[in-house]
C-alpha cells in the first residue's frame, strides 16, 4: 500500500511553530500544520502522492503563507499526525482556514481567496 510505503520511508518530522495547529483528516491520508499571526501559513502533506527527494520517497506537500501563493513541492519531511479534524469541521489560524469534508480538505487564505483542495484522488491549487 502506497500510504504505508511513503509513511514508513519518511525520515524526518517538520517542527511546528509554537501555537501551531497540527491535524490530520479522518482517513489519515492528509496531515497539516497551520500557524497564525503576521507569518500565517499552512502546509499539508498528502500520503497518497509520493515524490522522490533527498535519496528517499516522501509525501508531496502543498503550502501557502500570508504573502505567498499556494505551491506544491517535495519537502523531504512530514509533520506529526496531530489531532483528527472531523469531516464538516474547520480550523483557523490568522487568515488561514482549512475545512475537512468527506470529499477532501480545502485550505484557503481568507483575504485573498487563494488556496488548495486535497484528496486521495485529486489535488488542485486555486
């Protein structure tokens, strides 16, 4: 199973900033960290999307900041699982907001409207 292969190969964990929210979707396929304040940001890893970097196999990540548009990259690390964000619930830090639904996770910069949608099958930046 790809999810287990990627999760087992992950070498490092990203350090979450103080006051950050760490969470994952009920399926366990998506993990995120979000922080608020002037340097607000959100970064999510999708375990069903593998990438090669730093001599290993990792999960692709999507991220955006208070002044950065969303982007996809292969970071070579992952955040701790954190708490479950149940379907139908949201988490907010500063201008960032993520909502978990059965069909996937949507994270949005509430001022600019930019963000990303992530699911096992599809990922989209808007």
